[in-house]
């Protein structure tokens, strides 16, 4: 795919997005990375999408009854949630020179709504018109069957409507097609510590020159 050119944030902070199917361990990895960075004196904002705002809450309600909205309406909700997130959380934090770690960003919309029959390149363009391009996208990869196994075992939950096996295989296929110099694919198999070492190796070059090393 031809890399597009979203607006630079023009801000002194750093934006790092964690992406991947559910069960890849994104939230544990964000928690660990945030703790490591804070231990080094780096000011970190850890955040997530869908957010806990008005649109995020409506999206969570969809998890149970996804067929109550069209795929276009679903896309519109994720984009509206992101607009708020960018304006109210991400841009202010970047302007204040924070390192922002977001659990999901617009690549999730490309992958999940793309897997639902929408054009993922259109989705990328639509988002890149208003959302700053991340300095780094860490795309955690595990096989779909392993993701589903972890959801059932670790969370004690049944997979929700975003988590059917065929659907997730299509999500992975879109993630696999994403290209860009800022995207780093990380093997999500292995222990939490092993994956954390891979995450740190990808993040370190970005932080070099920003003060204390990680
Ligand atoms: P999570 O809060 O457990 O990560 O779940 C969010 C779910 O919403 C996950 O299955 C992926 C899905 N999702 C989309 O379909 N599009 C999006 O743009 C985002 C941010 C999440």
C-alpha cells in the first residue's frame, strides 16, 4: 500500500500506538512500558480506544448487539470517538511533550471495519485527515486461535461479536497489508517479559536523545 501523508502533530511529544487482535497482550505491554518509562522520568499518558467518553460507551453497547447498526454507522461512531480522543487527550498531551501510549488507534478501524467489508484505505485516509500520525505503531501478532484461547482462558469470557474466528482472520489479513515506516511488527508469542523486551527494543531508538534512556 502506498504510504499516505497524514498531518504531522507538530508537537514535541511522542505518539505510540499499540495494535493487534484481542488477546495479543496490548494492555499488559502498555502497563509495563508506561511503568518503565515513568521510572526513567519520562512523562507518560496511557490511553485507549474506544474511549470512556460518550461515543466509546455507545460502541461498548454494540459489543453485545452489533447488528443494531449498519457498518457505516459503526464506522462513524469509531471515528467520532477518535475525533474527541484526538482533540481532548492526544493533542494536548503531545503539546505538553508527553509520551502518549494508546491501546488501539485508527489502524484498528482500518483492520476491524475493513474486515467488515469497508475499504480500509478509505478508512485510513478519512482518519489521517484529522488524526496525527503515530511516531511508532507496535503491531502485536499472534495466531487467531491463540488470541481466542487467551480471551477464553485469561478473561474468563466468551469472545464477543468483534471476536469471531473468521472475522478475526480477516482483521489479521488487513493488519498484514498495512505498510509504513512507522509500523513495527512484534511477535506476541512467548512470556510477557519476552514480549516486553521486544517492545523496548522497538521503542528505545525513538527515545534516544530525549533524556534518560530506557
Ligand atoms: P478492546 O477495548 O477490548 O480493545 O475492544 C475494542 C474492540 O473494538 C475490539 O474488538 C476492536 C474493536 N474496534 C474496532 O472495531 N474499531 C476501532 O476503531 C477500534 C478502536 C476498536
